[in-house]
C-alpha cells in the first residue's frame, strides 16, 4: 500500500502474471487516490493469511532465560560489541555452555534452546567449531570491562562479592560441557562467574551462595520454549527455589 501510494511499486509486480502486473501498474499510476480506495475495500474485506505453526522447542537449557534480565540490565551485548572484535554468538555460546552444563550438549551440537539463546542459526553446528572462533585477546578485554562494571556496582552495593580467585569446584562446574579439543579460556570463566554473581544479587537469601549451588538449583533446568511473533514463552517445571 505504501509503495502504491508513493507511485514507486515497480518491485511489486516482479514475477506476477501479466494481468496482475498491469493492475498494479495502473494503481501505482493513480498513486494516493488508488491507495485510498484499496484501503477502504480492505477495511471491509480484510485479507486473511494462514499463520504458520509456532515453533516449540523442548530444551535442557530453559533456565538460561532466567538470566536475560541480568544480561540486558548489565548491557552485556553492548559490552561485547565494544570490547570484542569477533562475532557475538561464540561468546554467548561460551557463557551459555558454562551456565547450562553438560545437558546443553547433544552429540557435540548445542541444545536447540541454547542455540536460540545465543543467536546461532537453525542448522546445528559442532560446538567445538563455534568456540574455535573465540579470540583470547578479546576475551581479556571483555573481562576487564566486566570487572570495571562489578567495581562500579560494588561501590553502590557493598554486598556484591567480586571473586578474585575462583575455587576449583566452581571451575569444574562451569567447564562440564566444554569440549576437550578447545582450550578453556580463564577470562571467559571469570566473566561467567562475575555475570552470574551480578544476576544473583536479585535473589534474596541466596545471593551469596556458591556458583555450583546457584547453577544446580536455579539455572540448570529443562523446559519448553514457544517462539511466537511477539514473545518467547519459556515454561519450566516447578523447583524448590522458584519463590526466590
């Protein structure tokens, strides 16, 4: 309608039968008056298009979507774009793998819920191939930006812990799903710890819990994802700490 109204609708009849193309050319030649008439006709006789079935995903990574508030509030995508020169998807995959654990891997490929969460394409790709794109120097730069953020937040929130040394059991919990053929970058492990800590500040009573406890009781959960045109609905089975 906008193209007919402006008279620049030549692209509309590409590939259409000749009679349809002639009708569109005639409407475009009239411009705005023709568009007004068509709009009136469509108001009384709307075009009904069959909507495709909404995709439903059964996933082991439903709990990752609980972290979206912390990630967006901390402006992590903008931070990655500013301090990391490579693609964003491998960084998000690295973080998602650490938080989701071993269940996030299906025959060497990411769980479909994890793929949606980190923005990978629909075709499954080997996790090791995606992580091979990680840039160690860029990971260091990203960690430095996250540490600055944590220090700024801790000046306003003294209760926010900044982990200087990561306990061995934390590293073990975060590296469960990491492919053995890809070196585990320590800066990404620290980044995963800091961001999880930042998110946990909203969890009254358990915000100072260890990383394995938070992952086991809150984040690593299966569920169903329904991707609609205007929302993503994630449904999880009840868990003891849901009230938190």
